[in-house]
C-alpha cells in the first residue's frame, strides 16, 4: 500500500541546515562543500519517520555544537535554540498555509 502523498517539504533552517521530506520520511539536510560562487546542493544526512523526531534531532545537534562553556551558558543557549527553531517552523507553516 502506497503512503498518502503529503507533498514535499523543504524548510531552510540556517544557511547550512534544513529539514526536508518526501513521501516516506523526514530528512535533515546539509549543504555540500562550499564551491566557488557559493554552496553546492543539499544532501541528506539523517532520516526520520516523523517531523517531530527530525526537529528534535536538529535541536539536539545545535545544542551539542553550540560551544557553551558552563551549564548556565548551555541552558541559555538551549532556550535560544529552541525558541529559534519554534519560530522558524511556525513561519514555515504559516507560509505553507498562505498566512502572513
């Protein structure tokens, strides 16, 4: 049985990271190596059955690589990362549904 075609989604989260989907899965994407004149195409590096799993994985990646040196700094950065991603996905959803 074919899965329901939910369409392809692509949300560029930063210049180097994005979340995308096809009919079967959600994918974390990254820019391929930088070439003359800008970045090359996007490539998938992590696959997830649901959007929430992909978003949580991206959030965890951002937190683990944020460079915090203390717990207080880590806590503050984790909150900022969570808020940034929540706003990014909210904007993407409103754009997709035609709202401003």
